[in-house]
C-alpha cells in the first residue's frame, strides 16, 4: 500500500512538472468570456492522424471571413493515398455563425482574397477562378492556353491597381528527354483583357521568380517568392536587394541565390516580411536605401573558444541570435496601428517598436498577447496559428485547431504582464 501511495504521488508530481510552462503561468486565471480570446464558431474537422485538415489561411472579403484548410486527398493524377493538397474553402458573413463550403469542380490549389474579391488558382489546368457570392459559384476569369508540352499550376495571385496579377508555372513534358526547364507566365487583368507581363529569364541558368503573394505600396506591386526573394513591378520587374545572411553563416555558399520569403504585409506605409525560413528574422524594408533591417534580433552571443578553421566545428561558429518572438513565424498582419506575427505559439505577438501609449516604443521588442487563452489547465487551443487578419476592432486568427477572435481593445491589458525581450540565462 505504501508503494502504491508513493507511485501515485510520483505520478502527480510528474504531471505537475510536465505541464507546459504556458499553462503553469496561467493556470490560476479564471476564463473571462468578456475579455481577450474567444473561440470562434468554426472548428475544422481534422484527419484521424491530426496531420492535415487544420486551418492554414484566412481572408477578409467584403462583409465575409473566408477560411482555407490544409486538406489532402487522393487524386487520379497522383495516387490512391491522400497525397494531393486539395484545400477546402469556407465563408461566413461577419457576425454570423453560419458557414458555407465554397466547392468547385476544378482542382483548386491556391486561394487568395481581399476587398476586390475571392480568387482561386488551379492545379495543372492553369485556370483562375473568382467566387460570385450572389450566385454561389466559382467563375473562370482566366484560362491559360492549352500547351501539349506542359501543364500549368497557379502559384500566386496578387492585386495591383484593383486588378488580379497571376503567376503560373509548369514544366515541359517531352517524350524525347526529361526536360525540367521551368516555364513561367505572369498575366495581369486590364480593361481590355489579360496582358502578359512575364519578365525575361534564362530558365536553364536560373529558377525564375514564382511569387506566392504580393502587396501594393506607393503605386508599385511587391511580390515574394519561395526561392527568389522580393520583386517590384511598376511597368517592369526589378529584383529587390537580397534579405541579409550573416557573414558567419558559413553553411551558406556566398554564391547561393536561394532566397525565400514566407510572408509580406504593409504596415504604416512600410513593407515587412518573414525571411528565408519560418525561424528566421522579421525584416523591415527601407525603400529609399533598398536595404533590410531586422526588427526582432535583439541579443547575439558568441563562443570565442570555437576553432573557426575546423571543418567539423559548429557551422554557426558559436553565434546564437535570440529573437523576441515565436520560434517559428508563419504570418504577419497589421490593423494600421499595430504589427502582429503569428507562429508556432498558439497566440500571436505584437511589435513594440512602434506601439506607442501606454508602453511607448521599445526597439525590436515583441510582446506575446496570451491573455486568457488558458485557465485552470484548460486552453482554448494549443497548436500553432498559421494566419490572421485584422477586421475593424477584431483580430481573426486561423489556428490549426479553430478560428480564434481577439478584441483589440483588450490588447493593452493582455500584454501588461509580458516582457518585450528574451531573457538569456
């Protein structure tokens, strides 16, 4: 009996210490339905494995919120297993609890929405769709000409001067040889139809820029790519200065041209991006100097005992950069006053570098607005948040597990017990 009591006590202690630091910090807080985080009325149906089916994107389209999940299914072109990304799209009027599934007979692979409408791009067929909410149907607004030597995917849609700009790409498919030369096409809608704005590229020598998102600022379109950085369009395309890589990052070849950018947003008339990988810096673009400024790398340490000439030494050469934000970053958003980043933590962070009253401006500082997300060992969600959008006085967050809502009037109080900078022990 004594041994049983000791065992049960050990289990209790283990449970207490195994409890996440997040829950420990907030376990004594009562959940207040009139303050802070609220779980929205949309909860995705995850696959049994929990590995797909969660929320990945969110858009504000007119008077509606649109959600896109990360669903995978079988496809006749691939396999009978769920190996093809087939995202599902859902929409609801703001303030309503009713959600509609926006289904299509086309193979949708990409979705984008803003004040001009809701758009989708297809796999293989190179079609651009726009949703008509009055008729509850997807209309084809552009179909790339059929090419017997290749099929095109829509990789990105951006809005420039109120009209969609589309990036399509594919490979040649030939019987005489395996030709993996990328074929790129960029089309822009105008008053007289669709025009080609593809830039000149040498595909055998370079991977052409295939943008996945874009924003408009000062009459120019800025697009970001998973491999070729940021580009600007204003009648012609121009490659923007490469996002910085530290000179001590010896694992990166100096001639390496790979440069991915994960997300982009306009905040207070400036461009901000998430850099090469989800764990890299948040950067502010200085348009006048064509330079990038990290706004979250606050502490760097260096181990001087490491032999930098040793080929087997730490490739970071002892450098460690501590960032004041989530370890992985997936999305940026702005409400016009505040800049937010969402990532591997369930709740987003807010930028303190231009926050203003009542905290002033704390350069390179970020605070987590966790608030009432957890109370008494129970959390609204625990998984990562992949996207978000500010609509009026509410921040809508596409968390993997559910739609979250945060009233921005509670932001000052929600971050009052948070630190703007990481502590290094």
